[in-house]
C-alpha cells in the first residue's frame, strides 16, 4: 500500500472528490491499481493506492498533483511550496499559509507583516485581505525565507511568479471573484442558470476547488456574488473591486 497526501484540499461542498476520482481514472486507468480518497488534517487529500502497480501509480500521482512536505524537517529555506491561506484576518502580524506540515505537530507558516508592508505598502493586514480578495484556502506559491526548528516557526515570502500574478490581479481594472469550496463546473452552471455567463471575461481554475472569475468591464463583483451565491451553498467568495477604491 502507498499513501500520498497531494497538494489539493477538499472542503466546502466536497464536490472535489468526484472530480479528483475522474482525474485519477484518466491518469491511472491502464494500471493494475485501486485507490481510495480521504481528507486528512486541515482537509488535505490523501490518495491511498494498492495493487500490482501501486508504486508506479504513487509516483505518477506525485508528479501530477505534487505532495506536501509532511514534516518540518523536510522544509528547506529558499525552496518554493504551494500552500493555502488559512485563518486570514485572525492576527494582525501577518498572514498564515498552510503548506502541509503535520509533524512533529501541524504547523502553519507566516507571511510576516514587515514583508507584506514592504511589498504592498503600509496597509494593515485586514485591509490587504479586503482589497486583494484573499480568502481562506486560496492557493498561493510561497518561498521559505526562514526556518526555526527549535521554535517550530517558518517565515515566507511570495515567489516572484505569485507576486507578479497578485500585482496583475490588482492593477488591470477588471473586477474579480475568487470562488472557493466548490468545483469550477458548478461555478459555470451557476453562471449559466443566472444568465451571468456573458458577464465573465475569463474563468481560471486555481485549484481543485478554487476558481477565479475575471469579470468584464462594467460588471461589478458584488452583483455577481448576489446572483450566483444561492446556487453555490458550499462556496466562499473573495472579491477584487475597482469601483470602490478611493
């Protein structure tokens, strides 16, 4: 038996399990292997594989989806990780990111306030969260800048790629919606049902259960949330709104 905790989470309406099973059927369908999906600590997804081809299957799963570091001792300064915002707005000294550290105890890593202010200006963390549309579980690519193994503390910065992406999101003049907690297919269905598909310039999958909607000029994020929200009961929304900025 092989177990891989992949770089995806399933939460909200849990529709991600069905979508992930389809992806695995496509990836492993020709191999002699069976798999089972389960959610482990903090909703990370574990793929348990058994059968003649379980080892090669586990390697294919790692290659396709990535794998969490599991232990703090595997976290390296200067290395990049794909994590998720967690407990946003609960503290004022930074923003926490869950990169998948379970041992010796579950531990989130910190984007410290001094780094965020140096990067985005002298704005309180909660102000950044509102302005940038950040929500818990939004995927972000981060680089580890400091590891204190004794204190079990990890500090981060955004990677250059992620920073460029964030800055493009907040400067191009298009309202945006982050929809987390449901799969993109359900977001599309809600847009079609409400007739708002025509108001979306672009839809991007940021993760298994995280979708970005770039809205057309003149379309405001709050109106779209109000329309599609009732069709997506498991979802949480974050918005980048240009009209309300001073």
